[in-house]
C-alpha cells in the first residue's frame, strides 16, 4: 500500500487498540496488541507520517532510531541490590530503567496524556548484541525489566534488505508477533502532501513530466545513486531560502539533495526553464488580468497554444503554484483572524461596562457609558495565556508545525497591538476594535483579489486552449488541492464552478458514449 493508506491503517489500529469494553479495560488486551512493523524504502516519509498520525489522534509520540542505541541504553544499566529469601540476604543484579521507557513516562508527564505511540525506526538494523532484546521487546513490550506503559502503541519501521546492507532478517517467530504493513513508493500521494506543505512549485512541475525521477536507487560499480521523497522536500526548503536571499539554485545545489547526477542536472535545467517561462509568458499579468486586454499578447498566446506539451505543463504548473500560494495565504489569514477574534472577545469582556453599576443605570440603558477598565492590561493577560499554552503544547510535541506557525502569527499580531496601545496610551476597547476591523478589511480585500486571479487564469486558459486537455488538467489540479478547494468553497468563484461543471458534463458525456459503444 502507499504511505497514505498506511497512515489510515495506523489510525484505524490506534482506534481499535484504545477502544475499551464495558468494564473499562482495553477491548484488545495489551499483551495481544501486536506492534506495527512498517517496511518500505528509505526516505518515503515513514517518520513524518507518524508525527501526523499522533497529532491527528491527539496522543503522544516518542520516537527513537534504535540503531543509535546500545544494549545498555536500551535495557538499562545493572546495579546490585539486596534481597531476602528464606531468611537469608542475597545480592541481586537489577537494572536501571531503560532510557526509552523513561522517555515515555517523561512525555506522559509533559503532555498529561496517558496514551501514545512509541516509534522505533530502523528496527531491523540493530546490532547483534541488541537483537535478542528487540525480540523480547516485540513479544512482551519490555526493555530489560521495565514494560512499556499500557495505552502506548508500538510502531516500528525498517528498510528491505535491498536498500540497506546491515539489515537483519526477522524470523517467523518474530514476524508472527507483529502487524506488518509494506509501503510502496507512490508519487500521486506524495504530490498531494507536497502541495499542502507548500513544496516549491517547480518540483511537482518537474516530476509531473518525469515521474520516474521521483524515487530512484541504483548501484553502479563502486557508486550508489539515490533520490528519495525526503530529498525533494529538503531541497524545496533550501530553494525557497536561496530565492529569498538572492542565491542561485544550481545543479551543484540540487546534487547535494538529489544524489543522482542525471536527475540533479535534469531538475536544474527544468528550474531554469521554469523561471524563464514565468517571464516569457508573463504569469503575473495573466493573473492580474492586464494581459487579456493587451493586443500585443495575442502572439504569445498563440505561441503557447502551439508549444510542446511539456512547456504547456510548465505554464500550468506556474499558474497553479502561484494561486496555491494565495490560497494558502487566505487559509492562514482566516485562521489567525479567528484566533484573534476569540482573544479579543475576552478582552472586550474585561473592558465592558463595570458590573458594579446601579440598577437604575442598567435599566436606563446607560451601562456602556460607565468608566471602562484598561484594554491593554486585559490584552496582556490574554496574550500571556496564549503564549503559555503554545509553550506547553510545543514542549509536548502535540502541535503540528503548521498550527504552531499560525499560533506564533497570532501572538506576534497581539504583541504588535499591545505595543501600539501602550505607546499611544489607549485604554478603551475602541482602539482594539478599529485595529481588528482594519485587519479584516485587508483580509477580505486580499481574498477578493485571489478570486479575481483565479477567474483571470481560467479565462486566459480558455481563450488559449479552449476546453481541451490543458483546461482539464488545470481544473483537476484545483479540484485535488486542499487549499484551492477550501478557498472556492468558502469564498466562491463563479468562473471556477462554471468550468468545473463543464468538465463534469464532459466526463459524463464520455461515459455515455462509452456505454452506447458497448451496447
């Protein structure tokens, strides 16, 4: 199965293992809850998927790469204790608590959540001295004399032997005690993840053309060449920073992450074309609509309609990438604004009319005119509480990076507001209300601009390609994107719904034609 299917299977397993019967005990006894064994090529996202699973299930995650451990750190260190047997005292060897088990208890204490996942990576690459301990662990969920706490699901991961020379094959006795999930490489699933994570648009643009370059491991003589999903994602991160600070993205940079000269060179060449097409086909002007009214642009439009298909795909990818950036920004702005709205309601409660006013004043409807308390002081308390919650959840590892980012944006916005209130000496809530209204005006104006950009892109593509396969590909990308769907569902776009309806009608027409031909 692919990594997306594996994620869902793990979520299903968590739900099953943590289900309790009418007595309050786990429906599947802890000793019968088989550890999960994920087997798949390196770099396809096994560790990342575990982070997502834990966050979506709202449980703990304790993660270790087991090859970094010795037998002593895994099972603990021996020490001598005194025991009394049959009236005689004896020296007995005992063990300190395993570092791994101690980390589980530490995480429970940090988060206050009793259930979670203990994830051990590279499980089939342990040293020979540690191998018997791992067998004991998989069978009895213990390291040395200390047991994994009830409520913690064990998930392990390993690589097939063709990818790692140090792999140790599990015997039937061990395999018969685990719930094995084999994971295959699937570009389509990764692309969906990449779009949502904001991977640099040139990467899915290139891989749409060269899907065989998404994942490759090959050996030639004494050299090993490989490209993994992890490599593409890490390359994306540094590319964005390089572009921000004005550094060139070269073949040499690509080769540091895509350790296959052929693929690194192919991508670097494509990236140069990607930037060239952005300028040649004037992507910003397509989106702002100015190109549609420019008579001189008709020649370039005709050139695009006759261009090779790879070039057309690149232009579509540029449009999708730019729009996705705006869709993501819309979702981010809306989420942050909702967080601010909730906090500022609390501030309003603190700064509204003093509850100590007389009944005559209240009945006369003049309570709102009574002296108000300090809005800045109230905001400072609310801000401190949000900051405290963020520190607590991030320390416990319970917050996805995307959510953490938006929390920090909300905190930064409130810090700016607090600074302005204190500098201006404003204590009334009217200043807070005005600040929030200004933000909301800018947000709605930006959303309207994004809707206009989407409409302009659709009109340009229709004028250039008609209702051909290029339009189908563009609409399919929009329909499959998390942020694009969120935007059109919440903000609407007449042009999108119009063309999407035509696409659905076209698909239905083909189905009917196929049925007629079959008859």
